[in-house]
C-alpha cells in the first residue's frame, strides 16, 4: 500500500484491508505518520509533535489499527499534555482517560497525534497565538473554522480518515463545512460529554469526530455511542446498529428548508444556493420539502450560549493553577473576568433562554422530520478575520461576532438535537460549502439515513483539495 492508496480509504476500508491481511496495522501507522508529515508543513494542524509511540489501543476493536488524531482539548488522554490552544497552560497532562478516549482505545483507534484548537475552544477560527493559524487545504489563505480546525484540516487532506472533535456551538460542523468533510454532532447524551459538559456545561458540548464518509460516521457512533450507567442525558442504543440502519430507506420525510439566519446576518448567495439545491435533490429522492423554520429569538441563542462560556471560565477559575492573564488572548481575559463577576441570576437567565430555544425546536420537530440549512453563512473566511486576540469585546459581543459566520449551528447545541454537516456544495472559487441537516432528538438514525441518501445522490469522495496526501 502506498500513500495514495492509503488516502483513498476511509476508516472502514482501512480496517477491512488490515483484517484481510492486505496490509499490517504497523504499515498503516507508518503510512499515516508519513501522510501527516506530508501535509502538515503547509497546514500547521498539529498542536505538538506526533506521539512516539502511538497511544495504546485494543488490537481486537472494530477499528483495530486505524490511525486517529485527538484534539487539543482536555484533560482527555491519560499522560498526554494538553494546552487548550493556550500559551497559559504549560506542562499539564491528563491523569486519566476521559470516558470517550477510553472508548476510542477500546474501538482500536490508534492515536498518533494531537490537533490544533483555538484558545479554550471559543472561536470559529483555529488561529491561536500559541501555534499560529491552521490553514485550509483548499486554499492556504483561508481558515479551517473552529474549534476542531486542526482535526478537520488533516482529515480533509487525507492524512487520517477520522479524528476527534467536539462542539459547543458548531465546533464539529463549522470546520467540516470549511474543509469539505462530514461532521456529526450527536444527540445530547449519545456520546460521553466532556469534562465541562458533564459537570457544568449544561449539555451544550457534544463529543464525537470528523470523518470523510457516512459509513465511518455510523460505524464510529456504534463503537463509542453506547450510554454508560450514571451518565446524564443518556439515550438507549438503537435497536438496529447505526452501521446497518444508515443504509435503510427512511421513507418519505417531511423536510423544512431555511436559508435565512435567525439573526438576520447576511448569507452568501452561493451558500444559500447550495442548500436550495440539496432541497431539490431531497425532493427528487422522494421527500417533501417546504420553506419553514423554528421560531427562535436570536437573543436567546446568544444568552443560552453564555452557558458554554461561563462553564469554560469556571473550569479555569477552579483549576489548581489558574492561567496567567498575561499569557491569555484578549477575549479569554474577558471571559475569565465576566465569569468571576457572574451571579446565579446570570446563570438562571441563560438557562431560561436555553429552555425557550429548546421548546421552540422541539415543537418544530412535531411537524417536520428534518431541517435543512446552510452550515455556515459565508465561504471559508480569510485567515485573520475572526481575531480572538482583538481587544474591546465582551463575552456576548464575541458570541455575536462568531455567530455572524456560523448562525445556523448553535441552536441545536442549546436544544440537544442531532445535526450533521455534509460537503454537498462547492463555490465558483473551488471552496467547499457545507449543508446542515437536523433531526428530532434521539433520531440520529434518521439523520444518517438521509445523509446516506445524499452521499449516494451527490457523492463527494473524489472531490479532493489541492493540499492532499495522494498528491505529494
């Protein structure tokens, strides 16, 4: 197997090749390391040098031998240092595996490195001062979205077939849209929540991964998505595994289409047109598509997202060693200051807003099976557009700033509904355009069934960026 053949496989394909004896797990790991090295000099998507050796994983798991990357969010993997994208965190390592990392290991995924993230994950750009900007394999002057931008860049460039990601307002789906790959935020409780979400994040943060195919998404959800005893917001495992159910016909679905942002921010004409074209494809498949939208107050979206901001700030303020403000970026200093001054009344107001958004979306899905939107409002932004180190912001003004770019994703973190970004469009400039599908709470299976139909009708596997492993 050479690099081009390696990069042509998704995770299931690599697993099958290893099982068949066509290639060894050791050879696949070597190819993955070469693949990362071949593109990372251009992309700057690693938070630190590759692990040597790789992190231990089960040799008999469903993805045994498949290379993987974890995001610089933590504490996540036992013994692995993390910085949360910040210069202020140095020499700190996780003392134990996060539950999701334990499941990745049990699945056999071989983690060979750690990917970049913006400081404390509070940006839709991955351009931390600590590492410098991660850039887009489709155009090196464009960003990759955030906060799971390093993972998205390396998956899109063929370096690994899938990588860890998490999402408090769109941080899986936004980078997926910017980089032309698949990004699922599962239903709240489908996967183990991160330290912030499980303890103080009010359920806004969803943990999962970025992939290049729907079958990888479905198989991985089966591998890591079973509930654990005592977890909050848990859902029962599906009667039919996602790996099988995603190939089933969902029947005629009621699909709502919206291309205007709740906040009224501008939506690029090419982005809107891509969502409309996907709506036509769904009609051609046999579904019913109508213009409709949940009635959500955009101010409630901002207020509810303050829960994720306050959770991040509280975790840092409770840390045994608080970060040095002099080594923080400007918005982080504001977040810590506002968190320190916040009261129970501020949290109560944010929770009230969360309930209003959740009720509106829940009511909407009594009338529709799916919601179709753009993932982000614009084409991938030029590097430097979302400057987290820019002075003069409040926490709320920063949320509004990033939601100008990504207005469509955050409501479903607030409500807990499953949502997926699919790489179904491409601009005149050759940049990827993502389209988001959302389903009722717990209907991850329905979401994957519709996504699989679109993958067959509008295939994207052969659409590769200029910076790609098989072109080295």
